[in-house]
């Protein structure tokens, strides 16, 4: 029997239970799990209110994780837990279809890779594949206090951005953004309107070429106003608001491009390519995010704190 975090009632934290280890099916890879992050998608699926519908319970949550194959090779892996029937990464051992397993270089910092995971993949692919970032361009990163935003600051710099401007709410997030490589950090204030935030952003950035937007709402509307003609905004989330006060004149006068991004559009090969690049940067000390390592035995308490936002960044459960 092996330990597993089992969610029996949607909207409540999972509890630690003992389960039989999985038996690998055809085309599946057995993996000993080393670490599993508690991600926003895990929380959304487990709430029972996601666009995937209410998950069948009980199930083991965890849409991604890191661990080792039988030959000792470190790997990152994905699951569909909470989106489709089946168990996820928050257990000591899993069996995963081989297409969802990405071998990693030996010696990579697995807890950090778990914290970065698909958030860093989203930042990297939104900047490069969708956003078309080219060397020397000015990039504005909205939501720079979150994991996607933190990764985007560093990845934009690593991809050759000439200037990187961060936008976030909390004072500690503003300081961290500069430490991570932002040329300037612009505060998002509670009473901001698009015009007022755009004025502060313009003072910091000048004309921008590319906006990475995981928040939407007022920040997105403000950032559009500082894009140079032909500039691009890539939206990959709506943590500030599901709608934004965008006006037609701003879009038309600058011939601006508003682009949508989702990891779901990546092929498994594209996802693996981004993950390997992310892992290489992390192993070399060029890429990190705020995260908190928590023993697996404390999964229920850690889950509750992640829901409440009472954490030092993303929680990563260590087995």
C-alpha cells in the first residue's frame, strides 16, 4: 500500500489515505513520485465548478508532478486528474501514458521544476510561440507576482528582451520582480482605471512591443494603451477579471493584436520542448519562482493554505 491524497468531497481538502499501487497499462510508464505542486487548476477542478464539470469522486488530484522512472531517470509528467476520470500526481507512485512523460537531465532541482511546471511552459510559449518575442523588444508582464508572471520576467530576459516591465499589486512582489530581472516594477492600485495605470506604465516602459497578460481586466486595458503600433497582447488568464474595458479606438488606432493562449493548444512535442528549456534554465540557476516545500503528510493543511492564498508562492508537496 502507498500513501495518496484522496479527495472525496468537492470543495474540501483531500485527506491522506493508503491505496494499492497502480498497475501500468499498455503504453504507460511507472513513475515513483518525488514532488507534486498544488496548482490553480487542481483547486479549480476539485472545487466542482470548473468548465470540465464536477469530477467523479473519490480521486487523487494533481495535474502534474516530477519523479523517477524505474531506471532512475528524472521525469516531469502530466495527468488529467479532475478533468477526466482517473488519479493524479499526489501519491507515491503513478502510471502515466508515455506521451505525457518528459525525461529531464539528471541532477535537475525537482521541487523547483514541480513549482515551475506548466506555469513556466505557459510563460515561455506565450512569449515565443504566440507572442513572437524578438531580441531587443520591450515586454510588459502583467500579474508579475504570480508564478506565470515571475517566470515570464526571467524568460523574456533570457529570450533577448531589451526591457522588461513588471506590473503587480503587493510591495514584496514589486521588489521580487526587480530582483528577478525587471527593469522597472509598476504598482497596480485598488482604484486604478485604465487611463491612470496606463500613464504610470508609459512612464516606466515607453512604447511597448509585447504584453504578457495572465490577469485581463483593467491591467490589460491599460497595457493596450502603451503598445506601439502593431504591438501584441497575449492573454492567458483572467485572475483580475473575466472581462476588460477595452475600447475600439485603442485597438484600431494602433492596429493592435490581441491573442489568446492556452497550454491545451500545444502538441506534446511542443510542451516537452518548452519543459526541457525551462528545466535547463532552472538547473543552471537562471530561472526560479517563489515556492514552499511541504511534507506530503501535511497535504490537507497545505491545500487549505493554497486555497486561502496564505503561502510563500506555490506549494510543492514532497514525498
